[in-house]
C-alpha cells in the first residue's frame, strides 16, 4: 500500500490528446509517469484523422503551460480557422475569417493530429511512452493499486491509473457503469488526396473550403470538409441511419452509396464524395456518453478525455476539453506529489480535478447536443447559423 510520500507509480493508458497532455504535464513537473499506447508506433495511423482547431483557453493553454507555445506556432495554421456554413445548395450563409482586428484569444489555429502528437512526444523522454501496449485487463487490489495486463504479455502494478483510452474506454467501468451511446448519425470519413484537390476542376471546391472548413447541412444530413496542412481535404458525410449502416468495402461502391444519400445536393458538394481516394473511405458512426456524466471518486483510478465525455464533433471541442482535462489533472497530481502529500492528500487532489472536469464536460456536452440538433434538425442550415450568431454554437 502506498502510504509514503515517495512518488506514486503512474500509468496513463492512451496517447491521444488527453493522455499526451497529462503525461507531458507530469513529466515537466518532475513526476515520473509511463504512457501506454496500443498503436505500434507514433506513425501507425498517421494518415487518419483530420485537423483540430485548438482554443485559447483549452488546447492552446494546455500546450503553452507546458512550454510548447513556439512548437505549436511552428506547426499550426491560424488561417485554418476559416469557416463557412451552407445548405445543400452550397450558398454560403455564414463566413468566419479572422482579420487584423481579431484578438489572438479568438483565433483557434488548426493543427493536424500527428503534428500535435509529435510536438508532445518531442518534449518527453522517448522511453516513457510504451508503444504496442494494448491494455487487455485491470485487476484492482482494493487498496488503490491496480495490476495492468497488456496483449503483448507485459504486466505492471501501479498506484495511480488514468484512463485516457477514448470513447470505448476499458478503464471507465472501474469508475462508472456508463456506456457509450450511438448518436443516431452514421456515415464516412473521405480523404481527397492533394493532387486531386489541386486539379483545375476542383477550383469551386477549393474556394468553398478556403484554408479552413465548410459545413453543409440540410434534411438531417451533414457534409463537413476541411483542409489539412498537407493539402489533403478530409470530408465527413453523416446522415441518420442505423449504427451498422453498411459502407461497402469496395471504394467505387462506397462512393455510389454515399452519393445516393446526398442526392440533390449541389455538384460542388458532391465532389467531396466523388473524389474520395480508393484507400481513403472509412466508416464513421458517431458516439456520445450521456451529457454531464459524473462518478464517485475511486481511489487509485480516474478517467479523462473522451473516456469521460465522448461527444459528437458538432462543437469541435472534444480534443480541446480532453487537453484541458490532461492539464488540470496533471497540475493537481503534480502539486500534490511535489508537496509530499500522503496518498489521501493525492486522492483528494484528484477528486477536486474530477469536479472541474465534470463542470467543463457538462458545459460542452450540452452545447454539442444543442449544436447537433440545430445542424441536423428540420430548420438547418438556418438554425445552425442563428445558433452560431447567438454565440451558442462553437465550431
Ligand atoms: C470526426 C471527428 C472530428 C473531430 N473534430 C474535432 C475538432 O475539430 N476539435 C476538437 O476539439 N475535437 C474534435 N473531435 C473530437 C476529438 O477527436 C476527441 O475528443 C479527442 O481525440 C479525444 O482525445 P482522447 O485523448 O480522450 O481520446 P483519443 O483521441 O480517442 O485517444 C485515445 C488513445 O487511446 C488508445 N487506446 C485505446 N484503447 C487502448 C488500450 N486498450 N490500450 C492502449 N491504448 C489504447 C488509442 O489508440 C488512442 O491513441 C472530433 C472527433 C471526430 C469523431
């Protein structure tokens, strides 16, 4: 039982935005921590996932408080914050482009997921991140310690276990019976390669996205297309349907199937589906946890990020809140450990950080649910534009 003031053995599961920021925050403050990730290497899924716009008081703060302001500025794109909204006719109803008068706090630069991961990895010891470690089971010992088993045969016992392992978390059941729910929207992520994006016949599509993103919505369907820093365009095509809606595995058939869902949409919008790469179309049903999830503190274990509050992407805040969770949890643990707190003192600090997390996640899961309704409801796109102008929406 860890009742001394020696540093706790800390394990974080998951090298997504939440786990990476927590690990960084602890390491920067001299608290040893080991980050376990199931992916084989930092580059294992480098082609997947779009860009994230990091908010000043969330993702940006999490990096700046850990000394990564210059690193972030070197790889992020303030002009990627450019956003447009339209209906299925592609007529732009709202255009948000920062100008010289925009305060830095109001700009949310875009960063590609692999670049975000890399600037954090560059700031922590390489041997503190264990790749190829898929957690398979956790055995609680009743005194706050847990033994972790991984698919590669590795086992370890820790004083503090943090689940940053995403929406389908294996750690969440240790603190809450809550289950991830299907949000009712299914669809696909579609990658358009740079050489296709740059073609002359794509000029209208390029103009609609600019350097940032376009959200087209109507009739319960959404097409969200965004520029990545490597010039590719990633599109998400969502519509109401069953969770197991079958996306054909053959790319040509997948494009036809998706185009049928967006029948009658403007030709420029349909291009975001028509030009999807043969190896770049992925099934992407959307999930959420019940908004405002809370749990009673359990000694020796907690969860952060999507594990605690997975939400649909309609406020663009999931990674931002996850990074703030990582920062706040890391600051709380480091302060307790560095003050020589007892196990009880450390657990009290974690409990306090969980209270902050509950507050933030209740706020953003609520706004996200509101936005989803406005973007997929009967009055979209106007309802979404109105919500944004009223300051409720946050894309
Ligand atoms: C289409 C889409 C667009 C989005 N756009 C935005 C946006 O613009 N802005 C924004 O703020 N948010 C956005 N989000 C939300 C954002 O992606 C998530 O909120 C964020 O990635 C959560 O970070 P996380 O670290 O908690 O979890 P994740 O990013 O899911 O990371 C979890 C990590 O844990 C690892 N893992 C899982 N299980 C195990 C295991 N058993 N053992 C070891 N490792 C494991 C995974 O491999 C993964 O690396 C979007 C989400 C979607 C679906």
